[in-house]
C-alpha cells in the first residue's frame, strides 16, 4: 500500500525510503556517458547509478567512473546480455533502465517513478517526443510503428513506443523477467513479457534529443529491424502456439480438400481413382494438418505451464511500496 502519513508524493516517499537503481548499458559511449551520469545524479540524487560497460574500446568505463557511477564489465557482447547481468546483479526496489547515449531526458525519471508508484504499475515506458529533427530517424520511426502494430495485433493492446530504451520497473517485474534475447531485441521482449502476464503498465511522454557530437548510433535499421521481427515471430511461436499451428493445420487441410475434390468427383462418376499420386498427396497433407493442430494443443498446454511459473515468480515479489510499509 502507499504511505498513510499524510503525504501524497509517492515518488518522494520512494526516494526517501526505497532503493532506486539507474541502470545504464554502454558500448563505446565515452562522448555521452559522463553527461548521462551527471544528469541522473542531479535528477535522482538518492539513486545508485550503475554503468555496465560492454567491451568498449573508447574509454567509456573510465569516463563513467570519473563521473561518479559504479562501473561494471559485461564481456558477453549484446545489449540483451548486459540487461540480463544488470537484472541479476543489482538489488533495488525501483529500477530505471536508460541508454547511455544522452538522448533521453533524465528529469523525466522522477515523473515516471511518480506514475509507477501512484498508479501501482510494474513498468512505465517513456514515449519519445523528439526535440530535434536528427533525434529520431524516419526509418527507425517507421520500423517502430510497424513492429508496435504487429505486437498489438498478436498480443493485444500494446505500447505507443515499444522500442523505447527508457523504462522504469518494479523489483517484481525485474526479478520475474527471463531475459532470453542477446541484442537490441530486449525492448521487444520486455514489452511482450508485460503483455503476456497482463501486468499493469503505463507510458509517459518524454523529450528525446539527438546524440551529442562524437557519439554514433550502434543500431542498423535493417539488421536490427530483422532481428526484432524474428524475435516477435519466435515469441509468437512460443507464447501463442495454438493459433500458429492451428492456422498452419487449417491451411494444410484446405489444400488437401482442394486436391481431393476432383478425385472424389471422378470416383463417384466413374468408380475409379485415376490420379493416385494426387490422392496420396492429399492424404499426406490432411495427416500433416491433424499433426499440426495436435502439436498446437500440446504446446499450448506447455506454454500455459510456463506462464504460470512466470506469474508465480512475479507474485513472489512484493510491490516496492508494500515492502517499505512492512519494514
């Protein structure tokens, strides 16, 4: 429950009694990381700032340490692997995940925390509102909308900015989240995890800026877009197996019936089956259709069991406000 001592400022209550961790995954961000650390120290002076360096070669770790962050190294390359290590290592009540490129607005973190606690949410995602034309490239904007729409179609109501790298989480979200992806697909996986368990989530518009001079994006529009789409398809296969395999089975059954109709008509008229190979093919397709539907039913049962385990891991953690109330 929220505090009952007369204050309505939930964010200030969390800031005063809870533990806030700012998690910054970095790869070759020496030009920007010092500014990121300084901005979040000013916006959240009570928070612990952790910079996880992912084999940078430009002095990122040194710049982060000089700015006052706690610097750690993750040798396995890829943002998803860095986030996995962060979520495993860091113990806190509120987690702020932000990229180390100085494009996100640090002062918005307090408002995001306020929304998280006031509305008893488990994740608040920043909606990027670009302040400069160079901040949000048209190709990335189009890809974001395309993938967001696809996820909304597959998993139900989605987010406005599914690929945002600026999010705030509760402890129970972080500790129940099984990180499987290795790269920039991590944002997609975070979104699907929330949708899959029907967790309470929210969004908040925040300013989005261009990278500082000397900082270069590690994203490749086509390569990473393909990887994210592949991740969505993989998650669809694992989390929605019954619709996927049932659709495949129905398609195979329709093809089988289409091939069988002329054969059946000929048999009824002449009493013979002149096209035996086609009849065998039709039979094989129908058998595959039944197998596909059976696989969908079996995998759906397995998926429900996995989802229950994730939900139990989620429920094993208390909400941050509840933890502070009991302490």
